C-alpha cells in the first residue's frame, strides 16, 4: 500500500485510543479500563474499534462467556510500540522543558580576537556542568560583530569597542586596566612609577596585530602626536610574553591577558596614563532573548564578576605599584 495512504490512515488515531489499549491490557476488562480512564465502557469499546479499523486487525481477544479480555498478538505488538512512543514523549517533554527553562539550546556568539581565551574558558565549563547549552563561536572584530548582530547571524557578542547609536544594547562586564609588560629586571620594573606617554613612545613595543584590546593606548598616543615604535606584532599572548621576556620589546596589554605566573616579566600598571579596556556583552535590543541566551548571559556575567575581583586584587596596590607576575 502507498506510504502516503498509510500515513493518512494513522491520522485518525489519537493518543487516547492507544491509552485505552494499554489500560485494557493492564486491567483485563473493558469495565475496569473505563473506570481507570474515567470513561464509560462504550467509549473504550469505540476507541478500540477505531484502532482495529485503522490497522484492519483484531487487537482484543474477546472470549465468549468471560468478561476478561486479552490482547491478540497484533495488540501486543502495537502496545510495545506505544510504550516506545511514551518513552519518546517523555524525552521530548524533558527537552522542551530544558529549552524553556534555559538549560538547553544553541547560542551563536561573536568574539573579538583576544577575548575568547580569557572569558570563554570560564563560561563553558559552567554551562556544561549545569545545562545542555552549546555555544557556536564566530571570531570577528567588534565592528563585524555589530553587523552580524544587526542582521541576525549571531545572538550575542563579547566586544571591547564602544557601541554606536542603534538597536544594540550592552552590559558592561569587565573594566580591564592596561599594563605595560616589561622584563622583570628592566629599569621600568624597578622604578616603581608608571612611564609617561612620551616614555612609552620612545621604547620598542610589541604590537597587537588585528586586535582591539590595546587600541585605547595607541589612540591616546596618536592624539598626543606620539608615533609608537613597533618592532614586532602578534596577537598570541604566549608569543607576546616570550618576546617581552627575551628583551625584544615591551608590550601594552590588558591586565586580563597577563600570565601572572611568568616570573620573567613584570606588569607596570598604566591606570594614571591610559584608560582601561572595557569588555561588554552585546545583543539586539529589539529581538526576544531566548531562554538559552539568557542563561548564557547570566553565566558570563557571573564569570566576569569573578574575573573582575581577581583583577582588582592583582592591581589593588595602586597605579604606582609594579607587579611581578610571579607574585
């Protein structure tokens, strides 16, 4: 028989018809099954009749002279499938509840270069422990992230550039001070006071290729007419640390990217000299936040709150302090 015709025949079957079959199998009589389901006996008989008509098979063995009934082989097979359907429905119910409760789903996240390694490692384990939310990451510059949010290609973004006027909204996550990474035994590390912008412009610097995390520093230098002396560019934090430790140059980096266990370098706070980088979580204000996105945002905000506390403790000695990274 044509599969389309078969499917149309099954459209007449309702969940209550299968429930009636299961009740009869468990209770042994039509009357007891009706009492259990809250129906009259004739209603149960009609429901079984529908099933038998659709399948063109006898499902109940009605022995003469006895009120007790039993399932035929066909009825037993159908009941087995019904049990599988119930199990699938239970899983579906749990999945829907998880999505509505923000414990499952997909979040499409845009990340500026240099942000992923500092924030995401704290967020994903928390989501994996408490939810089934998956995060699909697209690395993109801040302006590209804003464009992707505007046309719906991503759901949220972690950025460090200021927002333009428009439908996007942001939540300030971390105020990340800029520091000057130098060799641990360099004069600037021993001096105890931060360098001036003029001094920064005179020293060899490791630049950040394609990353916006040190942009405030270079914008300020440009505004003062100071052209920094860039001797090498890298966006890889480990490479930057290694180059500084080897004496190739110093580097202006956000405190969040500093390897505080590296005793070959020191971080000179620049609070009085340069404005901090500000990380924000951005989404489209005119679109409804899914429950999964709300859960992701809550986890990200909490992780960043902890990171901010750690940074404040690291840099809590004031702008005149020079912090050895092994401290």
